[in-house]
C-alpha cells in the first residue's frame, strides 16, 4: 500500500497526453500515418510545454 503512495503523479500525465494527441490529430487528419505523425509531434510539444512550466515553477520555488 505504501508503494502506491510513492508513485509520482506526473506519470499520470502520460496517458492523458497520448489520448489528447491522438484525438486532436484524428479530428484534423483522415490517414493513419498523418494522424500518428501529428500525434507524436503534438505529444512532444505538450510534454515540452509541461516540462518548461515544471522548470519555471521549480526555479520560482527555489528562489522564494
């Protein structure tokens, strides 16, 4: 039970990013290859944006 309490909650963002990327890409494209390439690019952009926010908040937390 204690092991489940130690799971980092950022891991829960991965399935959410995948789902958002696939659904958004599927609404824009019809071909499977186009959907997957757009979903991968969008997933990387979302992950990068979340990482940038994480770094900014960590730096802000360190300074304060």
